[in-house]
C-alpha cells in the first residue's frame, strides 16, 4: 500500500502507522507528494497544472510500478486524500482499494462552500491568491505560521517527524509548491472532477472513508460518507475516529486497526 500525507506534513507523518502495518505483513510505501518535503518541485504555469491532483496521481502510479508493484491500495489524508481518489479514478487497473481520511472530492467541497466553510477553511482562499502571494507571509516566519513549537511541537509530532516537518516549512521552494497545490484546487482540479461527474465515471475499487471526530468534517458535511457514495461504484464504508485532524499522529493505533480491517 502507498500512504499519502497531507499539508503541511511529509511522509514522516506515518512514523507510527507504517511500521505497524509492515509488522502486520504489508509492504508500505510512504512518498513525499510532489512539491512537498524532499520531492521535486517543477515550475508551475498559469493554470497550476503541474500541481494538479491528476499530475500527482500519475506520480504515485508511476512510482509504485517503478518499485515493482503492479497493483496496490492507496491511503490518503487531507491533501493526500485528493491525490488518493484521483489515483483510484485515473488508474483503476492498478488501485485495488482506496482509503480517504478527512477529505472529500474538490468539487464537492467547493459546491458546499458557505460562510461557515469560508471561516473555518479560509486558508484555501488565501493560498489560492496570486495577486498577493501567501508565500511572502508564510516565509516571513514559517515556524510561527505552522505552529511549530505549540500544536505542532516535537512532543506532538515526535522528534524525527518534527525535524522533517521543520526542514520542509523552512524551505521557500517547498512553501511555494505547497501553495501551488491549493491553487490548482479551484481551477483544474475542480474541472477534472466536474468532467468525471458529467461523464458518469466512478471509482471502481472498494472504498473506505474515515474522519477525525474532533475536526470539522461532520460540522461541514454532516454525514461525510454520503458525500462519497455517488463517486464510487461499490458501497462506501467508514467511521469517525476519535482524533484531531492529524489522525496518523494523534490516533495511530485506531487508524491501523481500521486500515487492517478494511484492507
């Protein structure tokens, strides 16, 4: 299986989850998403196409095949969940199962946007701006912006995970690439979702959706599973996990158990 992290994390967010899955007999691959951490950061364009979820999904599929895995399950959290479902949609011949954590399709989020969503997820719109780039604000003091010594401290993230996180947010090229990921959302990512929906394309593999009960998924979407069901050919299963947003760090044992039961 491949585990895909969210923003502003790197592959090390899975440091408690990946070993437990490996001990259970799974082969586990944890990459940094395109632009994040130590992954490459290609130049962008006016449509932010190099940071579309389709481009990132192609990275994932290509990586797994290059490593010798003709088929694999894909698990994604937060921004990684968008890459995960795009991988399952675009590469149906290789993805055997899909797990999305704390995420819904881009178009579903945008179509449900109201005042509450805008207040809670304001960073989506801030990051998406190009006239006054968010990078200038973030890079002025990235450790304060990303709460590196409070809610994202070494005690919370774990020392090695925190060190990798610090290296990422201190790198202006990485900050720019992470923001480009968000800029792709309202444009090319939304159009790709709309095209799939209009064509009646669905995810064909078994799908599970889990969400953090101490985050805002239920507040925004009500029953998150209902959002996913039209996108999937097979029934969608899932559950809430007693955790704040970063499930892999906050509730690793419960997440591992949920993954093992599904996979």
